[in-house]
């Protein structure tokens, strides 16, 4: 077996060498192409002279247009020249390297134009707040408490509203022969007005602690006028709220009207809306075995 294998291998190497040699000759022929030199004596007489060639090109107008397309375009009309800018009398002048001073401008040549109208009303300035007059000046009492209708207490100061006859909390009123506790109801209404809001009273800030008679307001609401107009206090005779007190009495407001209705809520079996429940059914007793 070995001699046969050696013979096959030798034959393979021989074939490979022949293929490589043939390929090398082929590549050498491709890499060095031959160039045939044309003899000018073999050319026709009309192709040897340069003059004849120039004449042939000149006689063909189409060829001339293709070679010089710019000469074939029609002439364009001349554009008018822009007027030269007049030289300025004042020019910028350098004051330092890279810095220049603009020319001076005379104020007489400037004209102020009217401002542009705003695009919307949102950009307009808000109107100024009203100034606080001397009539609204006073001392602010924080977290006031109504001890009675027409009396407040705050930080050790007890203030009686001027122009109002305070109504004691234990006072009772009569309406169509029926008595009701109008003093407590008036104090409750006054506390609902205050709700611990700050009260401004026309009294000096350094007033000593104790009883003070003053006119008070919550914001722009006159406290005394509110009490009298709603019938929760009586106006003093000849005071600023006398007319408001007469109107409240004629309208039957507050202490001059009917007592508030009491709503009684009692639950009775007959009036209950709950569904009736059935009693549990009797179950037989279970006897436990004796231990």
C-alpha cells in the first residue's frame, strides 16, 4: 500500500506544478500588455494636417456651439448701478484697540412715539389699593371671644360695642305670650359672626386692660350695625344705629321675632324604618354524655 500512496502523491505534486507554471505565464501576459505603434504614413491625407482639422471644426457650427455655450447665449441688458452712499459727516472713532465710540446724536433729531397698546388686559397694572382713612384706624384684637351679644374679650381687654345696648346671655324674651332664652341665642349668633377673626376697634393701642367702649369692625363690616340690623342687640337712643333698630323691630328679626323651632328626634319602635327581625327558631337541646 505504501508504494501506491507515494506514486499518487508524486503525481499530485507534478500536476500542481504544471498548473502553477501555466498560471504564471497567463499572469505575465496580462500584466505586460503590448501596444501597437501606428505609423503616420498609413493614415489618410485629410487626417494628418492640423489646418485641415481646424477647418473641419470651423465648418461645423453645431460643434462650435457645443464647445462655447457662453457665446451662444443672447446678450443680457446691463443692470443699473446703485447710487453711491453719501458719506456720513460723523463717523465712529477708535478710542482703544478693538473699542470704538459711536457718533454723537443730536436730541433735536429724535422723536418719541406713543407706546404700543397692550396685547391683553392681563398685563395692565392693578388699580392701587384704597388708602386707609383715619376713620378705619384702630387697634387690632386677635382671636376675640363674644361673652355676650355686644361684648367681646381679647387679651385681657373687654370691649363693649358703642351705640349698642349689650344683651345679657341670661335674658329672656316674650313672643305671643311664650318666653324663650333670647340672650343665649343672640350670643350664639354673635359668636358665629366673629369665628375668632381679628376685630379692629377705634381705641388706642396702649389702652389699659379693662372695660373699653369702642366702635369695632371686622374688615369693612361694622359690628354694631350688624348686631342691631339683625335684631340681636338693641340700639341706644339717639345713637347711630337707632334707625336700623326700628327697622329690625318692625321686621320681627332676632329678639323681636319668634323663637327658633326645636327639632325633636326620638326613635320609637312604631316609627322605626328598620326591617323587622324574626326571633331565632328554637333548637332542641343537646345532651352531653356523662363523664
